[in-house]
């Protein structure tokens, strides 16, 4: 239950980033704030579980960054395959 609540609450972060960021910087703001919230959640989860918060924060932050990079790369490749222009 706690996991579902925290996931739902932190799902608002990218939406807030979208609303507050100027149009040309939206992708950057969404990625940065999402990674920051993932890192905080990793540290919080570790702390609640009695594990070292720093290591968990780094692990979750790097994992999130890698997942975002792979997703962006695949999206870029699919866009190219479909004939869409890259920005």
C-alpha cells in the first residue's frame, strides 16, 4: 500500500515539471526532476529498510538514468525508421 501511494504521489513530479518549465526546456526539466525524485525515493526506501541511503540513491538514480537513456535511444531509432525527423 505504501509503495502504491508513494508511486502515485511521485508520478505528479513530471507533470509539475511540464507545467513549470518553459517550452524549449521541458524535456530537460522533466528528466531532471524525475531523476531527482527517483534518487530521493531510493534513499528513502533504503533508510526505511535500514540499508545505506547513499548507495541506494546512487543505484536508483543511475538505473533510472540508464532506463531513460535507453528509452530515448529506442524512441529516436523508431522515429528514424518511421521517417520522422529528429529535432
